[in-house]
């Protein structure tokens, strides 16, 4: 009903996918653009995996949208038990075919061996893992996909050309399956980059940067750096990680209009809140 109304108001409106994160849809004109590939970048422990888990869990339970989680970092069992801390029972959703999990942790071991292997051998292994992802997406009719993390696919690979080929293959799969995708990458402090290798962002139609600032009391922040087709705020937003997961608290340093201060800037120069 809401979507139909939006279409009447704006015929070119882009279909939105709810993020499942309280407050974030509002920052993104209703959610991620359908089919977007969003890089979730941040330092260690910033909350990347929790954002992604919440996106999938809420998608499957609240919006009837199945999802696939590809892990290259923590083994599936670790991910399941970390998510259970928020009451998100992934095991049950897997049994109900609403969630699929692909264990790509072994890919790290493969790429460790890859130092001596030819590019062709690396790509052969990668393609078979990506085919597994595609098949699971089709099997459960997933429209949401998470790759956590992208650099995990290039673990111990030092040659930049090989890394480019790896990310190119992943990019092709993501376009092929057409899911609305979140991909995590790590920001190395002091590197001045927004991703581990400075390549990952080229796969993305959107970039969200998470950070944890420790000046006095610790503060978790998220900043939407780019989101194609979306007039989004360029403000930092404070967020919390609590018993129910992640929630956006509000723009930092800017009060609401009723609070008497100026509105936060949005990418098109107009205030959004
Ligand atoms: N149940 C919880 N309640 C509150 N905060 C939590 C809870 N579980 C984890 N956290 C916080 O979230 C952080 C981990 O979040 P998450 O695993 O999403 O980070 P990440 O960015 O994926 O880290 P990594 O770079 O290691 O993959 C912890 O370091 C902790 O600060
Ligand atoms: Mg993580």
C-alpha cells in the first residue's frame, strides 16, 4: 500500500529494501535501493557483522525476505551463537529455509596455499564457491545477501592483480544474483582508505562507514558516504548496540528542528529531518 502511494507521488521512485535497523531507513529515504550492493566498512569490532546479521534476520522474520550469509571470517557456528545473544535464532531460520549460510572460511586456507598457486587455480576454487552461493540463493529464493567479509576472499594474497581478479569474480556473481547485498570490509586505522585494499568500493553502489570513537565516553558512529539513487544525509549518526541489536540514535552535533538548531546537511543540500 505504502509503495503504491509512493509510485503515485513519484513515478520514478526506486523500490526500497528495509534495513531492519531502527532509524536507518529514515536516513536512506526508506531503505537500501533494491538490488544495491552496499559496502559496510569499519575497523575491528565496529559492529559490521551485527548490522549484517540484523539485516538478514529482520528481512526473514519481519519482511518475508529470505537471505544468504556468506562467512569468510568466523565459522558459521560462531556466527549463530553470537547472533543468538540478540535473540536471533538463525538455526531455526535455516531449518525453515528462510536463511542460508555458506561457510567460505576454508577459502582463507585455500588462499593461504594460493601463494604458490597459479591465478587460474585460485579463480577455479573461487568460482566453485561462488556457484555454491548462487545455487543456495536460488534454492531458497533469497533476495538479501551478505558477504562477510570481502577481504576474507583475498586472505594472504599479496599480488594486487590477483586481488583485482578475485573481486571482479565476486562482483560478477553479485550482479548475476541481483540480491540487495551488504559486503563488509575492514578499515585499517591510519591507512586513509575506506577499505582493506582500496578496491572493494568499486564493487559497491553504496558505502556505509562505521566507527568507534573513544574521546571521553565511547561513541559508535555510522556515516552513509554514498548511496546511489538516494538523497541521504551526510551527517554522522550515533548508534548503539543493545539487547535487541543495532539502533540509530540520531545525527551527531545537530539537534532536531524542534530542538532549535539548524537541520543536518543532506547530499542535495536540503535538510532531511
Ligand atoms: N550482546 C551484545 N551487546 C552489546 N554489545 C555487543 C554485544 N555483542 C557484541 N557487542 C559489541 O559489538 C562488537 C562486535 O561487533 P561485530 O562482531 O559486529 O564487529 P565487527 O565490526 O564485525 O568486528 P570484526 O572486525 O572483528 O569482524 C563487540 O566488540 C562489542 O563491542
Ligand atoms: Mg565481523
